[in-house]
């Protein structure tokens, strides 16, 4: 035991020589020390080994130890160890490893944020190309499941009267969420600002969040043209985190969705104005003829029938002249509602001109379309004509029916056949159905 050993261990040479190896080595390094001695006794070549020893004052020192056997008369009688104090180097190495781990975690987090931002940007591009709300909702749920995989969430949209909020998209565990609630039950909608509750046991809770409560939640209002269109709601379970980065992603996602829904609604409004009759809400003649062209091509390809019903109100002009345009407009609107209530999915009801309406029935043969025409005729007969809540008469209709391909194989030919049948019904006194020849 030299002076350096005395300085490192705190023991004098005399004290050290009275101690066993096991008294020097820290408990968790005892087996390592035993194996080191065993290797030397097995006549293996000297190796370096790291050990922790206990000093006189109870502190620990890390040593790098090299051993060699001491022989006397060809017999191993001891082991000589040369040790170097590497405690500071170990501390530096550990600090460097911790720094590297933090750096690796930071890089992984940065890569994750980059992927999420790229995904969000791509979502914005896709949303701008969506043509229906169903497409928008499908894109949202796919992206949300990837960005917020452990957070339950839902996208809520305000109803037409703006007093009810309804979930249109859900992901994760939503079994404890309200899917419909009043708009004044959400602080985010009432304030027009993000409402983040980190701890639901002490935070200001929205009324639509109730027991069993999540650990935390966030409501992000979706604003478009300074007006809320809904909220993005994310619930934080006990075993998940909602760091600030996730909150920023939620806010960015809500902005994209709000813009998409607002743009889609504007587009839908403009489209309806261009293809619908303002008085009755039915499709206009231009849209009907374009749609009929497509249906005729489909019918020719699939060999399926198609029918066109043309209906005209018999005594409309007389009632309009006698009681004024308000009564006439009321008759037209109610007839439009009647037709809308009697169409199947895929049928096309339009206001053809004045008091004349057309109903296109894909995949409907003569028998089916005739029954539909009879139903319409009877329902028109039941309409009461009112002037200031007073019943002043009833109305009837003339109906012409044409079927593809027998009565025409083009838009012009089929509509001409239906109109000719309608004119014969009118000429015969009205209030009847005439089939095209």
C-alpha cells in the first residue's frame, strides 16, 4: 500500500494491511472482485477491471484496477494490484451519457413534431380538395388518430340554430363523452377562446364534462370569419400527457377544420343557388337536363329503364289571378314540398317552368312510374288553397309520363314525349295521367 493508496482510501498503510479485500470493495462489486481474483488464479493474462471501493469515511471511489500474480518458488502467493482513481472521469462519462440521451430524446421529439406538422399540412391540402362534409370528417378522424393516438377526442359542430352542439367525428375512448349538448355548456364557445383544464379536480369545468372525469381536457373553438362553427375536444386519460406541443397541434388542427367547413358551406350555398329554384327549393331545369343526360347514358349502358313524369297544375293561373301572387307562390312552394317528400334517393325533382314540374325516376319502369304518378296526382288533389287562413279552393294537376327507351333515347326526345303526353292530359280536361305514345 503506497502513499497514493493511503490518500485515496483514507486508511494508513498499517490499517490497510490488517484488512481483507472484501472489506475494501463495495457490496455490489464483491462478485466482480471475486471473479477478477479467480481469473488471475487461473493464470489468465492481466486485465483491467473497474471496481468501487469504500473509503474510511464511507464515501465511494471508482478505481480502474490492473492485477498480476506474485509467485514464490513457482507458487502464487499473492496478487499485486495497480489502481487509478477514475471517479471524476466516470462522473464526466455519466454526464456525457445523460446529455446524449437528452439530445437523442430531443431529436426524436423534433422528428415527431416535424412528422406531425407535415401530416397537419397535408391534411389542410386534402381538406381544401374535399367536396362534402363526409369527406372532411373522414380525413379528420384519420389524422386525429395518428396525431392524438392516446387521447380520446371528438369534433363537434354547431347546429343550424346555433344552440345545439353535436359530435360528427369521434376517436379513441369516447364512452364517457357527451355527444350532444347545448352551446352555452362549453366555456370555449362562450368565450371564443381555447379552454384548457390541466387538472379536472380543481379546474373550471365545462358542463358537458362530467363524472367520471378525465385527468384533463382541452376545448378548442373552431372559428371562421369571427364566428364559431364548432369545437375540437380532447380528453387526457390518467396515463397520458398533453404537453404544450400537443395543444398547439390541436389549435392548428381546429383552424384547418374551421376553414374547410366554412369554405365547404359557402361552396354548397353557391352551388345550391346555381342549381336550385329559389321559390320551391327543387332543382332547376338546367341541372335536371344535365343529370338526365348522365342517367340516360347509365341506362343505355346497364339496360335499365328510366321514367320522366311531367306535372302541371291545372287551375293555377286562375287562382293566382284571383287571389294574388302570394297565394300563387304558396301553391308553388307546397307543390315543391310535396314532390320533395315523394322522391327516392337518386330521383331528380325539378321546377321545369312556371307551374310545370318534372320528376326523373332512374331504374323505374312503366308500372313503377305509373304508380308514382297516381300517388302524386292524388296528393295534389288534396292540397287546399288558402287565402289568409281561409280555404278558397282546391287544385288539380295534369300528368304526362314517358319511359326510356320506348318513348325517347335522348334528353330532348324523352322530355318532348313527356310534354306531349302532358298536353294531351290538359287537352282532355286535366286532372288525369296520360302515357306517352
